[in-house]
C-alpha cells in the first residue's frame, strides 16, 4: 500500500476550471490538495493519491478557478478626476482634456503632494474591491510622480499593499508615462532623467518587477521609448509597454524585439506587430474598460491575434481618468461583448495569460501541481456565468497561497 500523502487542506466535491495548453479544462468531480501554500494535486477525485489532510473543505459542487490576476493597473494615485467625465461626455478628446490641464498631469500634481501613507490609504479600497471578486495577484504601476522621489514613493506604497492584504503585488516602474510640466518641450531631456537616474535608482532599491512606458503620439516616440527599454534591459528588469492605444507607433513590434512580457491596449496594432509578438511570445493585454470609458470605436485585432497564437490577457487598467474600473468580472464581460472573446479566452485572460504577462506563469494562474494555491471558489457551476452576468459577484471563498 502506498503511504498517505500529507497535506494541509483538501477542497473536495468541486468542479474545477483551469486552462491547459490554451484551452479550458473542466473536471466535474474534482479535488484540490495543498501543502505549504502550493498545490500538490488538482484533478479528478477518483484519480487522487491517498491523502491525509488537517482540514477538508466540502465545496458542495461549486466551481473552483485559479485566483484571478489583474495584470495592468494604476492602483496607486491621489486626487480625483471625475470632473473629466462631463468633459468627455460633451466630446472632449483625451488630448483636449490633457491640454486643458486634466489627464495624467492632473493626477501628478495630487500624487506629488501625497505622503506614502496617504497613497496606501487611498489605494486600499480599490484593492479590496478587486480582492472581493477573487483577485489574488495584482500588478501596480507608478507613473503619476514623474520625478524620482514621487515615483519611488508610489512604488514603496504599492509594495506596502502586499503587506496590508493577503495578495501578491507586482510593481512596474512607469516613469515614461507623460512629460512633466517642468520638462515642457524637452522630452529628450526627460528621457535622459528616466534612463540615467530613475531606472538605476529603482533597480538598485529593488522596488520594481518590470519597466513600462507610454509609446504614443501624446506620450513618447518610438526612439525615446527604445531608450527606456534598453535601460531596463541593461538593469535586468523585464519590459512591458503601453502600445498602439491611440495610433500605430509600432511600439508592440519594438516591445517584442526586446522580449517584452506584454504589450497593452493595442487598438491600432497592425499585422507586423502581431507577427512580432507571436515570434517573441509577448502577451497581448487587452483593456476593454479604457476602450469603453473613452468611447473608442477601433477594436484590437482579436482575430489576427487569435490566428497568430498570441496569448491574450485581460485587465482592468484601473486608473483615475480613463478606466476607473475595479472589477475583473466586468472586465471579462466587456472583453466578450466589446471584443468578441470566448468564455475560454476571458477566463484564460484573467488567469493563465495574465500570469504570463507578469512573468509568473510558473507560479500561479493554473490549477496545477507546483503552482501557488491561489483559488477562487464560486457559487456557480459554469464558467460562462462569470462572463455573462453583470453586477453579479458570486465569489464564495478566496484562497491565497493555501490560506
């Protein structure tokens, strides 16, 4: 007789939904077992080894998915930009709002004036809302300081969120988000600061897990962006990129050339960019909240991405101006309704592919042996219900690292 396999917790009588080889796999009478915060078995109960657990949880037929992952947020900021809603309603464009003193620069002024404690306090309610819908991993970008001290304060605040709540926080340095007013008409000089001072300081302090930039006609040119990516690479930091949101600057192809984890937004992505991303394995992170909120009409080329085999992630893009969204469930619904993603693609987009977009696919995002035991347990029996319904939170329980 084989010896009993010791574990801390077993979840029994569950329906398991996970992504394997890009496809949704359903196990009707499933079981998950965890030890030391990691999955040691996930699959049919009938095939499980002999298990002895300190605790057994009867899921009573509920659905278990991997814990949800929000792989693109701007969760840490100060201030309020709700006044821009009326400007946008009356037809003001992203560029016009920015020129009128709104946009990123408005948030920059409030964020520069906020203490680290104030930034943490302001971000926690947003994080709590994500957690309440099953999020176990959340990426948080800087980018509203646009000077070294505030950018590092934002990153420290983001790191603290992971101490305040049971959630994995990944931090991304986004110093090249916009041009601060003190560098007006001197974009190259500001990029000098980002490349020569900010990235080295952030890397030395160990405050960032990746580096991002805004490659756009109202952001930074492809040449300026490449300097940021090269500096990140030189300091051993993975790369992400805001690309092709408002125009085609060929940022996605540039990101792919640097082996970027992801290129995000992508409404104006062309076939060359799709092919480059497919070759490099760069994830396409789609942000339907921003598309919806800005009333855009040009959709990301989902069919091209699908045909090329580019993995697609979904994220909230939670930010104060253009996607004040803190719901991954609504994000999945929008991804399906607005962009035509399937249920499989939506679930993969907030689990396995979102983990890939953060360089974490060997740690989380799947119900698989060796992964962190990050689970969302739902009061539904079919994954389609998570995508189909709006304003509906069926979360029964959330497990982070086995707890």
